[in-house]
C-alpha cells in the first residue's frame, strides 16, 4: 500500500489565506448593503448575493446578519483606536509629556481617521443595528471616557469629570461632521476647529495635572504603555 504522504506543504497557509479572503469579501459586501439599505432592511441573502458567496459560508464565518454588523463595528473601533494610539505614541516619542498635548495628538489622529474610514464609520452614525447594539455602544463609550480621563490625568471630581465628558463629546461630534464632509479640505478645517476648541476647553484638565501630578509620572513614560484613546462616548466614537 502506498504510504500517506502527509500534509502538503503550504496547504494550511493557503487554507487560512482563503478563509481570510472569504471573510473580507463578506464584510465588504455587508458594509455596502448596510450602507444602502440599513441593517433592518438588509438580509443575509442580500449580502450573499453581493459577495458572490453562499449562505452556508456566511453562517460558517459569522453566524448571521447581527454578527456581520458587529464584526464591522469592531473593525471600525479597532482602526480608530489604532490611529489615535499611534498619534499619541508618536507625540510621546517626540518628547511630548503634557497630558493635554497628548490628548490633542490622539484627537487629531482619531478625527483624521474618521475621514479616511468614513465609508465604514458612517454605518454607525444614527443608523439602526442589531438588538443590544446601543447597550454595547454605550458601554464602549464609558470605557473611552475612562481612558480619556487617564490620558488627561484629570482629577476625579465634578470638574474633572465634566471636562473629560465635554472634550470627548467635542471629538465625537466633530467626527460626525468630518465623515459628512464633501472634501478633504472641508474635513481638515473641521479637524483644526475641533482641536482648537479642545485646547481651549482642556486648560482646566492641564492645570489640574500641573498642580497635582500623579506619583511616578514625572520622568517615567511607562504610564503611556497602554495608551488611552481620545474620542468616544458619542454616537460616532462609541460606535
């Protein structure tokens, strides 16, 4: 009897490559269909037809329409968090230590990402979604507020909480306008205006940090290892 030749070299990598490609095609199709018809009016059949795939493949990779929507949302959140984190990290490496300046750097990265990723992000602005999505969005928004408070090193009192909430809301609302912009120039003007507003409104947070810096923060950049991300807590940034 011929001996089993064993696994064919490269077959596993090819399989995973095809799996990733199938997922991407389904996600791209879902993004287009949801953008055109909204979540409630879209169907699995619509997505499958657009993707040139099969119902079985969609359920195998995602489980259903709701899971597709949430996977797109996670893609959006992940890309925005990465853009903001990269901007903050770049500022830290350039020698920036002021909390407000780091927050502004992250906000600018987030808002520019809102323009670059507007075709995906616009799905989550005042649009319908699967059951439980609003709760998930609010929960994510609360986490963004917590992270923004850490980045700003805002005091845990009424003024500190209001300051963080206002700054976060400015970013979220600016992100909405950026995604609705018709041109890059218009989007950049909104980004610049939002950043200028954040710088003015953030003085309280910066002054609070200057009067009572946290122990170990001076001369130690370890607090930036897990970089908090600016710009959530609203329908867009929490979406």
